[in-house]
């Protein structure tokens, strides 16, 4: 015999329950309540509760439907965002660099960047004496960012602090900037800070690329030498300096699953 459809079975159960419960509460239950001096329960109220339990979702009483646990992915959960970035613009000068970023909330983050160039040339494999004579540096850059949309997405503004130790000589920078380093060696430190604007382009769940442009300024203090390898100082100097802040960052972000 073929099994009746669920809707038909549900209708049959409703009819039978209505007949049985109606008879019970209109006769036996009413008589007992009268004997005790208490009002009889309304058959319609009890029937409504029973039918609701009996026919809910078309299943019998006591059957619990199986539900898979829900996994909600929140890619912009501020408490879970951690990013690692590399600046391709610094790579182009032969400077190894790495930055980390931690979200403080939906819009704000704190970061810390490092740059290190231990070799004299642009790159460690370069031995062309005519290209550059000396350029070594070490930098540490704490920064704060504010994202207009959410951390790691869209437009952002920021400010940073800068400590830079440099040892440079014989360099010919474009547009005639920093002429003192062209004919002598300079070794010293610069302390300062700057501001910047950028935009983060998402490339997927974990990857993004950033464009960044800004300016930094500070005060330097260094010793001067007559040639790129001379060890005897010819004096010292200090003053104000202005530096560009350019970034083309490749970023990997770790988000939390909940």
C-alpha cells in the first residue's frame, strides 16, 4: 500500500485529535470540574496547544529535527585581523622590509615596520662600482591608521614615527635632492614622523595590495667623512630633513572564523 502524503496525514491527525479532545473536554472534564467547583478548561485552548505540538513542521510530537551547526565567516572582525606586508618600493632600492598590523577596532589599527639594508650597493649581488658607492640603512617605523570603511579595506589615513640610521656616500639622487651625500660620506641618525594617505585593494580573502603616498620630516644628526670608506671624521652636522613616504604594499591578512 502506498504511503499517504504528509499533508493528508496531517489533516487526518487534526480531525481525529479534534473529535477525541472535543468529546473528552465537553463531557468528562466538564463533569469533574463541576464537581470540584472549578471552571472547566476550554477545549479550544487545549486543542490548540496539542495540535501546535502535533503538527509543527509536519512531524509527530517528540521528534527533534537535526540541524547542522552554523559557521559564520566574518572577514572584517576587528578582534581577529592581523596583517603582514612588504613594500615593493623599498624592495626596488635593495632594502629588505617587513611590517605588521593589528586592528584596534572596526576602523583603527596599529602597525610596526622594519627596514634593513646591510650591503653597500642597491642589491647584494651588484658589484658595479659606478652605480653607487655606499648606501646602508636601518629603520623602525611605528604607525597608526584610520580606515574610512573597515580595517584592511578601502581608503585610509595615517601617521607614523620614524627612526632611521644611515651610512651613505657618493649618491646622486634625482632632482638634486640631498646634495651633501654626493661628495662625502654621511653616517648618523634621523628622528621624525609623517602623515600619509592610502587605498587598500582586496585581491581575495587573505590578500590585498595597497598604494600609499605621504611625507615625513624630522631632525638629523650625523658625522661627515671625506670619502666613502674613510674612517676619520671631518666634522658633524645637524638640521631638518624632509623625506617622501611611498608604498606599494603586498599584504597578507589573517582573519578569524566563527
